[in-house]
C-alpha cells in the first residue's frame, strides 16, 4: 500500500510539472529572428589605463643643518612664503664662536712658527750652497720648515671648516617657495651625526604639481611620454584635473608580488586645490583618435546564414566570400540584400573599431542575426501558472440583467 501511494504521488507531481512547463513555454515559445544593423559613423575612439598615485610638488627641498646645537630662533612657520636667502632659523652660536677663537689662536701660533722656520730654511739653504754647513744641518732645517708649513696649512683648513660651521648656524632658504613642513621648535637640540636632520621642507611652486602614479606591469607598455591624463582626488570629487605624462621610470617596485612602475604626471594647479600628499585616481589615455569612421566590433565577426536570411526574404550576395590578408569583411545592407564589403580596420577601443578604408559615413552594416522571444502579456506575467484562470465572461451582461454604471 505504501509503495502504491508513493507511485501515485510521483505521477501526480510529474503531471503538475508537465502542466507548468506547458503553461510557461507551450504558448510562448515562438522565437523570431531579427537582423540587427548599425550605421558607420564618425566618433572618437580612446583607450585608457587606470592607476593610483600621490600628488607632490615638482620641486621640494628639505632644509637641514650640518652642525649640532640648540635652535635659538625660528622666523617662519607652516605655509610661510619664503624667498631665496631668507633667514629661516638661527642656532646657538656660543660654542661655535668659542671654537673659532681657539682655532684662530692656533692658526696664529702656527703661522709664527712657519714664518720663523721659513727664514731659517732660507739662511740654511744659502749657507749650504756655499758649503758652509753640513748636509745634516741643511736636511734638518728643510725638515723643520716643511713640518711647520704643513701644520700652518692644516690650521688654515680647520679655520675654513669652523667659519663654515658658524655660517651653517644661520639657516636660510635655498629657493623661493612655501614652507610645507617645520620639524623643529625653538629650544630644541638637533644632532648632526651620520645623517643631516631635516628642519624645514620647502615646495618651490604649488601651482606646478605632479602625480607619481603606480602603473601595473601589464599596462606599462602602453604608457608613453606626452599622453593626456585626467585624475580626481577625494578632496574634490566633482573636479577633474588634467595633466600629461612627463616621465616613465624604469625601476620596478614589487609589493605583495605585484610589480608596478612609477609614471610622473604634470598637473597644473592654478587654484591651489591640489595639496601635497593627496591620493589621485588616474586615467592615462593611451589612445585618442577623434572624429574617425568606426563601426561596432560585431560587424567584423558577422557571418551570414543564407538559409535563415532567405526565410526572412533577405538575399545574400557571395555568402562564402573570404577576405585577403590585411582586409576584413563587413556586410552592407541595401534594401533586402546583403552585400560583402572589404574594409581596412584600424585601431580599436572597447566595442568600436576604426575603419580606414572601404566604408562611407552613414552606410548601414549588419551586426548580427539575433533570436528574440516575445515578452509575456501583462496578465500572464502577473498570474501564477498553477492558479485557476478567471471565469469566462460574456461580452454582454448575463441574462441581460447587467447594466453599466
């Protein structure tokens, strides 16, 4: 009994599925063929590469000091406009001035010794030439003179270094620009050991900025100097900034097994909206062809089905035509006839292909032979196929008792 019940339920379920399938497909499975066409028209073709970069000043100088000491005075702040040679800060000079005085005294002493030994050497040389002194006495005088001379020259070099260190205690701007970073405060001690400490960072001209973009290795072959660039920054999402590729750097950077190359992009910044450090979303236009005759790429791949088109009352001329080397075949529609046309394809972008020879502006070409399915009626679309249909209605009122209200 249980087995027979299961069989009965299976038969009933199969009947319901068959009825549903018939309702879904039986009355609406009529497919039609349509010939999709387009006109050859002039348009702009472009290809692009996207990347992410950082906005930087074109010229940025880090100002430091080569001497250790205490920052005594600071004369500029963040965003200060400075000129070349302008005083930025001063360091405490007490120790440097004391060292200068000490070196001056040593230099004076060595100069006195040098002058004395020079006179002594001159006398010894004269006596030696007259053979009035021995070789040993002359060699001793020469040795003492050379030693005094070397000591004097060494002290001269030390004086030059000490004076220069005293000059380094006065920090001046090397360029005209804007202070974008100040790394020290008055009273702070800086130590110039193996590396020079940075006190200020100055950008030369914030109206001339650049973007350092990291371009993937798969795209870098398309990027060249002089290409147009558009980019946006999160700070101004509605503004689109423009620039040009000025340099494609050869050194690769590998991060998490991803290889990228740095591309330098110029960016004119007259309104000073671009600030150092902003992240830019960059689009590099690797191909720009304005006002070229182009067709969709489907047109170059279309192969006519003569039998199917004949059923649509469309004739095909030379359906087996093949293109020679360097040419492609597109099919031009003239009334109810398709004619093959040999064309020369140029550059392509996304789904558009440039046609350099063979077609004229406005000619109708075939894209594809598409199969379409009619859309279901509104009543059928809104009713479940498993629900009973509405009762039959007479075009006139039942028993003549119905009335329009």
